[in-house]
């Protein structure tokens, strides 16, 4: 698998983490209360931070070869 394809799949994983983060945040704010809400919000925040770091590294990595 080429580096460009690997970067594509890694960025898709980051995108999925962003969707999971948004879904968890919405779910915890609307359906949960107490300590469980805080735990799910912390999980959402961690997912968002990991996705942001992945996207940052992919973008800073620059373009890859087209071969």
C-alpha cells in the first residue's frame, strides 16, 4: 500500500473519531446526568483531540508521491 493510500485511511479514521466525538457529546448532553455524563464528555474530548492531532500530522506531512 502506498504512502498516499495509507494517509487517506488514517484521515478517514480521524474523521470517524470526529463523528464519534460529536455523537457522544450530543448524547451525553441530552440523555445523561451526573458522573456518567462527565465520563462520556471526557471520552468525546479525547476522541476530538486525537482526531485533531492525526489531521495535524497528515496535513503537516505535506503531499505524497503519486506513484
